[in-house]
C-alpha cells in the first residue's frame, strides 16, 4: 500500500496519467526510531511574526548609570512616580540600597546600574507609552508633587529623572506579544516606545541610516524635512536620530549607556558587524563573545560604535548589546520575553 501522498505529488500523477505516461512511484517505508535513555529531544522555539525585513525584533532595555547612594531618589522617580515595577532579580540590591536596579514596563526594562561617580545623561529623550489618559494625569500630578515635572500638553507629559534625563509620555499600547519575566507588568506604563538620540550633522544622519540598513537590514524613514531618521521595528517601537547637541559623551569605553536589542538571526548580524570591524567585548560584563561560536553560546555580542559602512568613519559611540532570541539548540533564550 502506498503511503499518503501530498497534494503536489497527486497532481503530478494525475497530469502524467492524462498525458498517457505511466508514473513510476517508489514507496519508501519509514524507519522506526525507538527512543533510548541516551537520546535527548528538544522542542524548537518557533517565533511567529509579520514579514518585516529588519533583523531587530525588540528593543529590550536601555542601560544608564545612576550616581552612588541615590537609591531613594531613583525609586521615587521610576517606581513611585512613573509606575515601573521592580524586577525581582535585582530586589536584593534594592533591599541593600546599592547596586544595579532593574525596572520593568511591559516588554521593556531600564537597567539602572550604579556608577562610580556622576549619573549618566542621554543626549536625547526616552519615550514611554502609558495605558490611558487617566493614568497619564495621575503621573503628572505625582511628578509635580515630587519635583520631576517639566511640561505637558493635551497628549504628552514631559518629566525629568533626578539626574536630568528627559522622558516623554504618551497614551499608547503595550507590546501585545508579552512582558518581562522578572515581575508583574506595570498597570501604568505600557512600555518603552522610542529612544531619540542626537547626531551632529546631516552627513552623520545619512551614515547612521546606512549603518542600520547594513548591519541590521532595517527599513528606515526620514521625517521633519529629512532632519530626523526613524528606525522602526516590532509592533510599535523605534530608534530615532535627530540633529542636536552632543554634550554627554565624556566617558571611558564600555562605561556609557547601552541599548539591548533582540535580533532574529544573530549569525547574520554578527557577520555584518565583524566585516565592519565592530565586534566589541566589554570587560564590565560577565558574558563575553570574541568569536561567532562564543556569541551563539552566550546568545549575545556587542558593538561599541555606529560607523558609516561606506568609509568606516566613526559617527557616534552607542554600545549595542545584540541578543539572540534562541539558544544554540533552538529553544527560547531565558530572558526573551515572548
């Protein structure tokens, strides 16, 4: 007896029969595999998403340093005013009043590392989605009470953290795919929708665009008479680059702010980054990747500089922690939220 044939094979047999040609079919009996105690079966992680061209799936977190011995003001702003939840993986540091704090909102995080000296300022803005107009006004009231308020309109609230970093809040959706595993999702802040960063010139803006198109296969768009570059990904996230002053770039390599991005094919992004000489190992962190094999094993690697792929010119220092959604065996990486 023949095994069940797929639709394409059946159609081919019918066409051959109608043409007078007798089809020749080989029936292959499947080999029966008997599991043994030494065999290990791994269920692969299958990720479904719309067919975007970009490699970037998620802007996971922004890492910025806070000043030593400032946990109370840190928690007053992020937890008590904005409504972020504390990630349980760093609760020991919160209880001790020192060290790194992770705060969560939907699928995103802020990693607030304790620096050795002054806190870090981002030359730009961080944009957050809030669940409702009512929640936005509650945050506004708390920000005014605690001294974090900057300005507001009918649709937007601008606040500043204790160190001067600018946050713009809008009513917007959470990422429907899931939330960070380290805590219950915030019922106020839906997630981080965008990070805006300054570049010095239109030529630099063009080079940044070529960088993301080359290394991450990103679609990009220009806004505001070509003076803003938007790199969109996921359901509602983006990186935005605009012309503006760069005043907070005085730090040692590996100690500045960094963004963490999950990508769909780590080897593909590695190949482009290595070709441009961008692979960077930060001694500050335990996980290190000098080679592609180490990157696959660690599920991450880093680049330190955004360069223009046309001539290799360094444009801006922004460390990227580039993460894989899956481990070598095809299962989901533990920290990937979806």
